[in-house]
């Protein structure tokens, strides 16, 4: 039996036996999770997600190759208006992408979306933002590591934490220094829109403050720019950690806002810069899987793309290539519905994907017509990674088939850690079971 399968079977048997079957430990665990104030970002899962050391090493190595390729494609697009047009940026996005951020790496913090199993590794997307699982995942790992059944489980299996909080802070400070920052302890502002309650970035601010870097969570309305300095009241800000999408910002404010002026005049170090938004467009995978663009990339990067990135194209009434053959894209999409998915070009959950296997021909044809009118990608669907997880629901232990999205963390292109996002297998709607699960590297003793 494979190591992960053996470990899962062992863990499930453990929690279904005395003294853990009464679930007092599980109730206590849930209460401790509430105290972390993670705002419903956490799945009520009772088992960590396990990766073997071999899987984790392969995940990080391949992630770094793809991160380098993505940045290479972005730099080509910035220098080539034809390629840049294929990303479907808004005029304001194009303008801000042309502004130098002050540091060399396009992405200070980002993550990939991976389907990782014992037999395959496929990356279906890239997000130019810090994954929720960096700080929240570290907190969850600490919590679960000391949970009674996990402590018992560790007598037979060795578990290693794979957090990313400190590498994130190091990457931010490196970008600040490279951009000309002079302060030994720069003041950090996490800029977000008001949520009306506890900020989901509160754990991140708490971590930065504990590390000795004064950090405040602010809304754009609280900021002012005068005398070449971004301020919140009397507090002068050195680093802006951007926790908002540019398109959402422009609905509320214009390009003369204090944050925009400070950014364009290089009065702050912004992480991530607006240039990073190129990598959050799903069309970046169209360029990445276009052999005419990547033909001169390093061999290792081309191999990583070929082996691990599914075929992706922006939907249009055009001819394109698929596995070396020229195809009419709309016709190909109709004939191969069951192995394809449509996704909005924007990195947002506002517009759900449409999976061909989940709809009939008429619905798929309608979705394709809509995709022609709004920037959308079509992508081959890799086999989803699924696993059964024990859940605490209504005070009882239940086993649920969950889809597993593994998210390797990248800081200035270097992989460091990974988090796990679970969703109910076969469901596209909201579920209270969806959320983060703690992630450990597993070794037998």
C-alpha cells in the first residue's frame, strides 16, 4: 500500500476507535479554530492533508520552473503590444503595468493551483496574490500538530510542517530594500476594502507585528498622500501590501487616489505591484502553452509546461493548434465538450467555471457564445484529485469525498511551502465544508 493511503487508513481507524470516537477532542479543536478568527476560511475537516516528501519536492521544483516561465512570458508581453493584447487588460491595467515597481521580480507573492496525486501533477491556474493558506495554514498546522489523535498518529508517522509566513515577510523586505527603502523597520499597511467585520488579513498583520514590523490594516479612504509620503493620519507608510483587485478599486476610486499617486511616484513599495496583474489573467496560460512563444525558453521550463500545464486557449472564432494539429477552436470545443472547461479571464470567484461534462450540448453552446463576448479561456480538464476526509457535522463524524486543490506558495519565484483548499467533490455551489485544511509532509518511521 502506498504511504499516503496507508497513513489515511491508519488515521481514520484511529479516530473511529477509543478514546477518540466520542469526538470531545474534535469539538475542542473546532473551538480552538474559532479562536484563530480565520473568518470561515477553514474546512471543518478532522484530518490533515498528507504529501509525501517526494511529492512535495516535485511540487516545489516544478512550481519554480513554471513561475520562471510565467515571468518570462510577462516580460515578453510588456515588450510586445501584440502579446499584451492577448491578455485582455483594461486600459488602466495596461497603464499601471507599464510603471516600474522599483524591484525586479514581477511577483513578490503568488501561488499556483495544482491537481496533485500519486501518479500526476497538473497546474490549472496562477494567482498573483498571497494564498490564504500562508498565515492561516501555519496556524492550522500548529493547532492540528498537537491535536490528540495527530499526536498519537505521530508515533508511527513523522509529520513535517511546511509553512510560508517567514519567507513571505523576507520577500517583502527584500523588495522594499531593492526599491530603495531606507528604513530598518518599514511600516506596513495592508490595504483592503472594509469587510464590516474581522479582517481576513488580521492574522497576517498580527504576524508582521510580532516580527517587529509595525503593521496596520487600512481602507483606501483612510489614506492621504502629501509631501511625497503616504500616510494614515500621522503614521507614515513605507510598504503597501495590496489586498484588493485593481478592477474593484477602480469601481470606487480613480487614478488620482493617494495610493495610486504614491505608487506612480515610487513613494511606497507595493506588494504585489500592479504589474503582477498580468499573471492573474487566466489568458497567461494561453501564452504559456503556445509553442511559438515558448520555443526558445530553457529546456527545463518547456518540459515543465508540456508535462504539467493543460492545453489552454482564449475563446475566439479562430483556428489554433492542439497537440500539433490545426483545429477550428469553436468546432473543437463543441466536439470535445466533456474534457473541457470554460473559465473567466479574471481571477475572481464571481463568475463560476462551466465544465463541459456537467452540462448538455445546448447549455455548452450557449456558454461558448457568451465566452466569445467576454474574455474567457477554454482549458482541458485534468482528472481532479479527490480524497475522503472525516468531517465534524452537526456533532457527528461524517466521511466526505472532497476535491483537493494544492497551492504551492511562491515568493519572488522561489517555492516555499504549500497549502490545501478543499471543496465538495462534484459540487459547484457554496458549502460550509469548503475551506483550508492543514498540510503536512509525511514520512514513515
